[in-house]
């Protein structure tokens, strides 16, 4: 891949990294606000709150897995940026063949080429 394209991907990845970091920050902020609301409610009306607390637990778990998902993406973005620095960007980390450029444009931080991805999923 030529250096102009590499720089283009580097810029895309840096922007994506900032965007994902901002998302993680705002999720963490929201989580704190939810737990404060819940704590300050006290335990009067405890029975009324059982339903609420169940849904809060559910939402927390859902937020947590969303957050986890964002953190995974962030990790993949960091790996991709590192691989640009070490000159191995766009190489499938499983079969070591170049990843299709159209695939990289759609998902600049993919680790695997389409064939390996399919094999992983079937596995
Ligand atoms: Zn591959």
C-alpha cells in the first residue's frame, strides 16, 4: 500500500479513536449519574422500587456490554495504529496476506481478511 493511502488510514483511525474514546467517556458519565439517582432515592417505597432496580440492573448490564464493545473497538484501533507505525498495516494477522482495501475502507481497524473472518465465525 502506498504512503498516501497509509496516511489516509492513519487519519481515519485517529479520528475514530477520538470518537470512540468520547463515547466511552460519555457512557461512564451516564453510568455515574444513574447510580447517583438510584442511591439518593433512599429505601422508602422499597417495594415500588423493586421494579425500577431490576430495570436499572438490566440497563447497567446493557451499558456495560456496550462499553465493553467500545473498549474492544478502541483496542483494535490502537493495534491498527501501531501496525501503521511498524509498517504492517492492512496485513491479516491470521494468514498474513494483505486485506482487501475496500474492506479496510469500510472497517479500517479489522484484524483479519474476509476469508479468515469467515473461518473464525464458522469455527
Ligand atoms: Zn487472512
